[in-house]
C-alpha cells in the first residue's frame, strides 16, 4: 500500500492530465513507478519524465549497458520496484540470467564482456562510494568516451532518485508480483 495517494486519470487536474497524457503517448506507453507520485507536482513530473526519457532512450549507451547500470543501482538502493521493472527490461536487452542473478546477489557477474564489466564496476563504485576510482574512470572513458561517461553518471544518479522515490512512498509492485527483497524500512524491522 503506498504511503501517499496516487492520482488516477479521472481525478487529475488539467495540468496533471496533460503530463499524464504526454507520458503515456511517449516511449514509455504507460505510467508506473515514481512518476505516479511525481504527478502531485505536474511541473516536476513533466521535467522528470523528460530527463528520464532522455536518459533511458536517448543516450549513446546501448540498452544492455544502461540496464546493467540501472539494475546495479536498483539493488544498491534496495528498491524492489526498480529491480522488478528493470529486470524485465534487462531480459529484453539480452542480459543473461546468470548475470542478472549475480546482480541480485550483489556479486560480480561471471562471463561479462569488457563493456559489461566496465559499466558494472563504474555503477558499483558510484553507488558504493558516491564517486569512482581513477582506474575505473579511465577504463570507462577509454571504452566509451566522454559523452557516454557523463551519460552513465547521470543515469546512475537519476535511477538513485527513482529508487529513493519508490522506496520512500512505497509505490506498490503490480498485483501478484512478489518483491525480490524487502524495502529498506521493512528490512530494518525484521
């Protein structure tokens, strides 16, 4: 059960409905997750959806690498919803089950390509230390270039914000979906 109300299309203000319609007519095709909470402030939701669409669909990073970074971030932030949503996207991007299972277990996945490993290490360090080492940065820079390293950093930061929003407001998983792990506030109570 979410901690806040989640605006439904039939009860939205005209400003909320305009943003809602923009989101569902865009590449997402639907609204779920943190944008449901962000709609309480239509201007925030509109800017949020725009940067999210850019980082998800408009970077130089291929979907496979983006999804590795997002899964690392979702798991590091202990966000069951982010994990659920992006596990599906990772599978669509061709990420193999042993890699996904290792990311869930927060262990270095076996058999990664050099590109996969560079993104994995960058995302792990950025989540763990709020920065990356010179060596990790140099590898990512050499493999992907300056633009992609800026995009990768922004992607991790954006999905950290997404995870925090999902967790704090307890945005529910779809009905019938069990969380892969508990929310941080629920794990602390166990």
